[in-house]
C-alpha cells in the first residue's frame, strides 16, 4: 500500500537475450486468431480472449495487475487482526 506503483510492465518478463522482441513475445504466450477475435494461452492466467482493439501485452499486464491486487488483499486480510 505504501509503495508507489511500479512502472515496470509485469508481462512479458524481462529476458536477457539476443532474440528480437517479437520472438521473445512469441515464446511468452500463444496467440491464436479466431475470425474477428484473438485468444491467448498464458502460463499463469490460462486461456483468455483479448478484446477487440487491445494489444495482448497491455491486456495481460492489466490482468496480472488485477490478480496481484486480489492476492495481496486476500493475504493481508488472512493475516490481519480482523480475521482473528
């Protein structure tokens, strides 16, 4: 709560490699085209459908940030005085 928000994107993870950026993204998740829609399979988030007009990387980062907040809130409550 007291820390300022991170400006580092959560996904894709930083990789020290000589591979071009597109190749790194290709290895991070599997993107599939189904007519008008795109779906992807992410190692943590599972199978997701990317809304029209959104970049998969931005969509993944938003989902991971939401998941991180939910986990933090649940753990904080579990160990808080309110739960005793």
